[in-house]
C-alpha cells in the first residue's frame, strides 16, 4: 500500500530554499531533510518566480475540499441505500412470518363421531 504524501509547511520550504541559496548542496540537503532532490529544485524555482506568494497551498487545499465533498456525497448515497435495504429486509421478514402464523392455527376437520369438528 502506498504511503500518504507528506505535507510540508510554508516555513519548512522557505528554510530549505534559503539553505540552498546559502550554498548547501542539493544532495546533502535532500538527505538531511529526507526530501527528494527534485522537490528541492521545484521549491527553489517556485520561490524565485514568486517569492511573496510561493507555497500558499491553495491548490492542495482545494483538492482536499473536493475530496471531502465527494466522500460526504458518497456517505449520503450509502446511507440512503442502507435505509432502502433495511426496509426491504423488514418486508421480507414480515412475508416469511405470515405462513408461520397461519400454520400455527389449529385446523378444523370433521369427526365421524357426533358431528363435532376435531381440533388437531
């Protein structure tokens, strides 16, 4: 099973980029931070392109909100299906109970003696 993606704070990313700018090697910093070296290059490029708005996290947050909304919708659908199936099960149980109730009632048969019905 795949591991969940790690999320890094804005401060962590900025600190990593500043260390790269200070002259640390990408390979050594990647090992220290336990981050893929390509990810460090991406963070540096994003920071250089837009230093004030880099690492805002907007894209990730929208994706998570969409996922949560989809999961909530699925839960609602499953709750409706469960209610429907419970109703069907109740109806089946009621139908099965009817023949059992009628079988328990005493049957009436004519006896040859004195014309009275016999109870079995």
